[in-house]
C-alpha cells in the first residue's frame, strides 16, 4: 500500500444463518483478501450469530470483504458512517 492510498474503516454487523454459524468465515475472508478486522461484539446461539466487525483496508478490498460474506449467505449491515484515514 502506498502513502497515496487511503484506508477506509467500515463497521458492520454480520448476521449468520443457522447453517453457517460454525464456519470460520472471518478467518477465510482474511486469508483470501487480507482485510484487517477488529471484532467489536458477538452474540452466538444455536440458531443465529450476530458479529460486529470493523473492517480496515483499501476501499476495493473492504468492499470485496463485504461481498465475500454476502455471497456465502451472511447478511451485512452498516453500523455507522465510514471513516477515512489519509
């Protein structure tokens, strides 16, 4: 990443359906896309999991990370406005 590129931080809730709760999707996303994440909160039961993540990286990669989750059946919802760093 060059100094000219700006990082974005996006805070999202991921809502996992029952069949995906035990899947290591956050780790898989990092392995594939190298988008940094900070686990902010999580609530997991046998029926549903809700995970609050802060994603950080180049905008294209952060968008790809959100698509990664959506393509696998996880609902992705923004928590608040994006934060830009320069």
